C-alpha cells in the first residue's frame, strides 16, 4: 500500500457562515447568506447560520479538539462582513479582534492557520450594487484582502483568496440554488471573470503585505463521458471546460480555454496578467467525479435524464450536456458516489494538463456526509466515513507515487455544520454537534484520523 511522507500536512477545515454564528454580534454586517436564508423555501429545513456551531464563542474549545486530533493545520474562512460590514471602508476592530484570538490560539496549540478570504459570504451591500457581476466588487475585494493581510499576515501561514469560484458562479448566480439566488443562467459568466480577477488582486495585496504561502481553493471533478459516442464525449469536454478549465487555465496558464475570453468583460488581457500571478501552491477540493452526456445522446436516453446527485445543474437550459448518474458505488448522505479513484485521477489530470506550471498541490477539502448521532453508549459510530477517508488518503498516496507533488490534505469538516441550501440535514463533521445544546462529540472517524496522523508522522 502506498504511504505518505512523515512531513505530509494533515488539516481540517470549516467556513465562517457554516460554523461561526453570532451574525449580529461584534459589528458584523449582513451577508448574502443571511438574506438568502430569509427567503421562504431557500433552505431545505428552513434554518440559517444565525447560531450554527457557535464557533465565534466556542473557538477555544474547537481548537482544543484540533489539538486532540493532532491536526497540523486548520483551514478557516474570514467573514468579509465581520471585517467590513458593508464591504467597503475601514476595518471593524471587533471583527479583526476575533480572528486575532483565533489565530493566536491556533499558534499556541501548534496548529498552522490557513485562511480563506472569501468562502461565499459576500456583504449584502455589495450584492445590492451588483455583486460579482460587476468589476467594482473585485476591486473592493482587493481592499479587504489588504486589510486582512496587513493585520494577520505575520501569523497566518497559508492563504486562499477565493473558495470554489465555479460553485459561486453556477449555483449562486446561474441557477439560484445558493446565495445570492440569482437565476441568470449563461448570463452569469461575468461572475467567473470577476471572481478570478478578485483572486489575482488579492494575491497582489497578500504579497505586498508580506504574506507567506499563497494559493487557491478551486473545486475540481474528473468528467466522465456517458458513453464512447462522439456526442457524449463532446458534451463531457464542454462540461470539463465549464467546471474545471474555465477557472484553472487563467490562474495557471494565463489564458482562458479557446473561445471563452470573448464572452468575458474586459480588459481581458490585462486582467489575465493579474489573475495568473505565480502561486506557492494549488489547492483544490474534491468530492466526486461527474458523468456527462449529450442532451439527446445515447447515455442520457438510457439513463432517463439527469442523475439525482446532479440536479443543481439540471435547470440550466440550452447547454449541450446532461448530468448523468454514476452507478455501482456506495453513496454518501448527499447521494454522491464514493469514488476515491476519482481523486487519484484528478491529481493526474492536473499533473498532465499543467506540467511545470502546476505548483505543489494541497487537497484543500475532501469529506463525506453521513447521518448519525450518539448511540446508547454515547459514541458516534461512523464506519462509512472511516472507509471514505482511508480510501481517499490512499488515493493521494498513489498519486504521489505517480509523480504528483501533493503535500497536504484537509478533511472537510472539523464539525457538523450549516450545509448551505441543505441546512442542518447533512453532517460532514469529524465531530458531531448537537444543534440544541451545541455539545461536541468526537466521532469514531475523529479517533481514526488522529491515529492516521500519528502513524504518518512517526513514519509508521
């Protein structure tokens, strides 16, 4: 069996709106997710992140859990509306002070702070002015990045400006499944460019402030054609461009895939020079592969339409592909197929597609949702998550043997939390959270992951 090196970095991850709560405390402004949760029917269980895991007040307890886990790093996101309540202007001192406490606590525990600047909680005032559809938001993001980097850059060791720009573009602005809930379909493409520009401008601001390691946190999926039929293969290629290459090519190659630049707001050439600033690492989030066919192709006819796990994109009209189910694999609580081979495949795709333009790689998110709480013995038994983590870490180890310079892995997530449009119906955590009492109970997977970290660092 492939093994990981002793210096391999093991981390866990969360996002501000999903865990912090305290949405009206400490001078925090409103975000698009506060607004979205107020819409009837937007969230499956009618909930919100108003309290979430109360990490804002319980961060010290959560750091203690990370220390018990043996985590080398903690990837968290900074809530833009805590720093600039309206997305502009001077910093909110109380917001900065919270992240001071968090970062200092991590360092005291021997845990590397890894910060994401934008994990989807855009200040509401900026959305009212056009959100990521307008260039102004990217410029405001650069100012925000400069504030945070100037304050925390001496202590935060890893930086990721934007989390999963593809999800913000497709689910937030194209289909409306996520906040801000716009349904612009293909007219959402300027969002992709402005998110990428915001990334590039934030990289500049971070470098100017003397920040250390700067990378990204994209979402990638290997795309499988529904059949060998040319129509299905062509549809898969289109989806690969939209989901993967539209966001990685500008960052790593300084260019859009063929023809995509023509539909982007300008000045495209000047922006691409900013977007493609060299990175210290390439971070990506992996959950599953995607199977795609032509809308009227043989695979779609055989499957009877879109797969249940991919309905978030099935509302996109006039696109030359259909999302198809992937059969023959175990499934998570979300209904997603568990395919560790897909993580290995995606790592090799990055290696082969980008060559020497690809910096060292970190898996910045990987994990699975499974239901379950404490049993009669008071413990949370989650064997499915243990199997998932073991198989995906083995996939990373095999990719390293195949020449991919993968240096770390962040498990999603430390805590059960607010799972966006699914509310509290999906549990990704290594730690169970009772949402009534906010009691934390480490699951069996927590103990397993802790043991895997210890064994790796010992060289066992």
